């Protein structure tokens, strides 16, 4: 078994190797999240196109059937009531306007639902979260050394060593 850079798992790796490994893994993560966002966006666009196509076909069928429906409705009203034919055609027109309003409300409902699509937004939130975690990540502090041993808590570091430590960093 080996690490992503090819070194054995238990072997000590240098800081450069660790940094290179972390950089390549982060790059792969960003590329994968971009690919996921593209796939989700493509799926949302496909659904929207299918919905728009279905609405268009329904509108064309309704448009071509309206004259027949108007005549049938007007003559039906005249047969049932015996009213003047002009009044029957006005009532038929009013029924068409009512149906058109109902269809427009249904269209608005689905348009608002499509606007709230959250596919790529989930991936964007994930990317922001990953970036936030990496920005807040800090390396472990290294203990100061006094004569090749760590400084104990509360122990004072001699001034000469402290000045040397500041200039060498």
C-alpha cells in the first residue's frame, strides 16, 4: 500500500512532499466539484427545456382547438337557454379568458419553482465550506528549543537564544 505520491504509507515524508500531495488532492477536489456542478446544471437545463417544450405543444394544441370549442360552446348555450347567438358567443369568449388565466397561474407557479432550482448552489456551498476550512487551518506550532530540548511551559528562554531564533526564522 502506498500514499498518493508513491511513497510507502508508514514512511516519513518531507514538508514539500506533504504540501505537493495536499495541493494535488485539493486540485482534484476542486475539479470534481466543478464537474458535479456542471452535471447538475445540465440536468436542470434539460428539465427546463422539457417543461418548456411540453408547455409549447400544449399551447399550440389548445390554440388550434379553440375555434371549434368556441362554436360548440356558443351553440350549446343557445340550445340550452334559447338566448341570442351573440350573447352565447360572448359567454364562450369569457370562458376562454377564464381558462387562459388559470393556465397563466399554473405557468407562473412552475416558473417560480424552476427559478428556485438548487443544483449548483449546493456544490457552491460545499466549495465555500472547503475554502473556509482551509483558510482557518493553521500549522501545528513548533516548540522553541533550548540547547536541543523543547522549552517547558513557564520556562524563560534566554535572550541570546530568543534573538537568534528570531533572526533565523
